């Protein structure tokens, strides 16, 4: 079989040379280029700019020796339902996490989620728009997760909009397709003949408003929440923008005046401030109130006073405003000097006194239902509001560096960093804990990333018996490490290797040739042998921390005769001597140090570890049970990994830190 050698370049000009046999897949070429270029996931483009399909062989893709390809990495984007996140990764695939019933379970459509360009959400479902204009949906079928009724029409889609229980898709010809709950926006039949030349769609919780090219507006859905605009239809002309909150719409006309409709308690009636609503630049909304920013930077509010419409206490500070964001019942205004002014419900972000001194040099603000997160010019983040839903980010503060953007569910935040990694906080069950998909973010297997595979392969060497590989997932600065450590202890104590619940297919992004492992897809008994169990933390860039536990039988030998040979003693010495790391060594959670340990009694290990690793590692004598002796080595502050660690019920005899 002939080989094909190609040049693969980033837009920055960095280039890698890759050579593969012509019957290998484009996906393999992409992974090889990714590894050489040292970047995250992306797509390969031909010299003419055509996207190469990963499932084609190099020959089928028409590649020839000397071809110049481009490795395209797109910016990571995140969308949110009420309690789940969906992230578009660099190669156009999608990762989901949070509450399964709200769209976090995308398993059934994963194979369709390729080349995704945009994702929108209802309260409990997602809709993804692919590059070919096709739509893929998942989540609660009653709230838009099932688009089967509109499948034939969902072609050449250019934009998606979601209400709480329905979706509306804008096609290239200006027509609109809807699906979801028929009473709350999922049925546009009564106005379908008016939905032509549509330029933009906005939504309250239960209704939609479509802006047409001639400046007119068409509405449908629940009448009380803006689905019926008959009372103001004559005024809905020359409209240039529409804003919505949970129950009302506000439209800005070309002359800078405003037209409102929907539930009066939500701001659907702006008559009390109509005279002040002139030269309006833009409008922002909480759940039940609106804020209009005028061309001169001043603001006008209306709607529910308890929802942020009352600005009496801060009105003097709002003379010039650049940006306004809102939680359910509070607002935050960004001023030209980078400072922030807040008002509304103090429990939902209306009171920022505790972080007032930190709110400087702010360049952007994001909000969920009850908390705010501000990105500063240096890429750091300041949060305030309800601490249980993201108003307190102290558990991930050290990771919130070089933040580019932030997205939010109702009760959690997800920050996208400059390297494409994602940091989450807030309600752990509703998107604030992405540890279950950190593997997916990094590389999608029990193992972690290509560098980790390479390091462990070198450490383990060739082995007479293969290693069983599964995952005990963990992430620093979180209580989840406790469960990861306990899982490792139980694996060693029971001599069983359970399957990784999230492992379905071997990750094609990693070269496992020569790596002596079996990837466990069912509960496996590895016999009465001692063992090693590893705990890793994953991020978008791959593994950012790792610890290994060694278990040794203390009731006599549990190893087989094969492992008691002189050859094994020599092999064991290699475990002592080999220490692999990458990155700058130092006492930081992102340092990469991989250790493989001995099946022996660890005589002299303390001195060896201290000599080789110095202050950059911590060794923990976890103790012993009636069957096993346990020892843990990690490459970061041990109390960050074992926060709140308590011995399991089978009683570790001692926990000694040294």
C-alpha cells in the first residue's frame, strides 16, 4: 500500500508534515496533524477549501503526495437550556452535560452532530444547525426535542430561535418552520401565510415574534405572552429590532420609539414612560421588566418594580451606560470606565457591594437566573448573586484565567478560556459540574489525552499481562475527587475493574498501538493480583492532573507465578526509575507528571519520590485494609485533591500526610 505525505497548516502559518498509508482514514490524518501541531480538535480542508470527511480514506478523498491542507479550528461555543449545556467543539462536534431530561443526554443523535454551526435551546431541549442547513434535535420531545413533524421542511436553515417549549427555524428563503408544544409557539399554522421574507425571530417564554424585511411583525403562540399583537399591530411598522422577556415584547422602530405588547405585569404596557422612550439604542430585559438604553447612554425602565424596573437608588449613576445584563429580577450596567452598577432583587444580583472593589476594568457581563459573572480585561472573572447557582466561583477561581466568554443555564455558568477549555460552576446537577464530560471535552475516553497515552505506554513498557483500563473520574478543586479516590481503592480491594459508564467507542484521536491495555466495557475480575489504579482530571486540552494508587496484598503473595519471575523484578525496577512529565515543572495543578509504581512493599519509596520530584509532589499513606496496602501520589496540593476526604467504611487504619 502506497504512502501519502501531506503538509497540514494552521491559519497562523504553523505547519506539520504527516505521512500515512492511502487506505487510512482522513480522521486518522486529522488526529496525527492535531498531535504534531499541538492544538485541539478541528477539521481538515483541502487546498480548494473543501471540508474533508473523516470517514473517507485518503485515497477516496483524492489526496495525493505533496498536497497542502489546512487544519481549521473553530471557536468553542456553548448554549444552555434551563438545566443543561451543549458545547460546539473545535471540529463541529457537540458535548453535552447537566440534567439528562433537559438535553444533557445527546447519545442517540451524536453521530448526526457533525459540522454544527449553531445551537439553540428551549427549557429542556436543544436544536443544532449543521453547515449543510440540516437540523438535529434532542431532549424533551414535547418541548422541541423531537422535530419529526417538521423534518421534511428543515432544510437550508439559517437561524434557530427557542422559546421555553418550542423552536422556530428561519430558512434561507425567509420562510419559518416551527415545532414543539403547539399551544406555545410550536404551531405557526394560523400565520404561516404571513411568514415570508422573515429576517429575525425573537421569543418570550411561550410565543414568537418574526420581523420581516419590510419592518412589519408577525406573532404567534400563547396570546397573553405576546402571541397576539392585534392591539398594537398598526404601530408595528418600520421596526428595526425586537427584544423579549418572559411574558412581553418590546420593538424598537426606526425613529427610536418603542412599541410593547404582551402581559402588562411583565412590561407589555410602556405607556407610563412612553414620552421618555425616544432615540432608543437598545433594550435589555429581566423576567418581568425592561431597560432601554438611549443614544446618549441614559436609561429608561418599565415593568415590574420588583423585577428591576425601580432604579430610584442608582439613577444618578446611570448617566452613561455601555451594556446592560439581567438576571430574573435584577440588572447590572457596565459603565464606560469598566465599573458596574447593579439594582433590583439583592438576592439575585441586585446587590454587588461585596465585590464592588473587584468590579473594575470589566469588559463584559453575563447572567443566569439568579447571579452575574463579569469578565475583566485581564481575563479573570468576578461573580455575585445567589452563591448556590454561580454567584460564588471560589471553587474554580484559580482556573478562571484568560476567559473569553461565558454562557449560562438558569443556575450555572460555563466559561470558555482562550485555549478552548471550559470551566463550569454553579448548581452541579444543572450544568455547574462538567466532570462527567471532561473526558469528552479532552478526548472522550477513559484514558485522557495523547500525551498521557504516550507517557503511560513508556512507563508500563511491554507487559506479559495487559492492563485493564477504565475511568475513576475526578476534577481538582471539587468534592468529586473524593469519589474518584474511593473508587480506586475499591477497585484495588475487590480486584475488579468496572466498565466506564461513559465509554462507548475507543477514541480515534489517540494512538494506542503498543499500549498494553484492555479497555473494559463490562465488569472484569483481574484475579488475585495486586494492582494500580489511576485518577485523572480532564479538561478541553486533555489531562491537567493525575494521581496513581498502588495496591499491594499484605496477606502473602496474590500475584501469579508469571509475575514473580526475575524478569518481573527487573521490570519492576523500571517502574521506580521512570518519571515522565511535560510542561514547566512546578507546584501547580496544570503540571503534568506521570508515575507508575511497584507491586512491592514500597521500601525506600519515600526517599526516591522526594529526591526525584521534590516539592512538586505529595505522597499519601492512605492506610491498609485486611487485604490491601494503599498509597497515593499526586502532583498537586493534596488537600485540593482530597478535600473533605474521609476513609471508607472498610476502615483505613491511618491517613498520614508527609
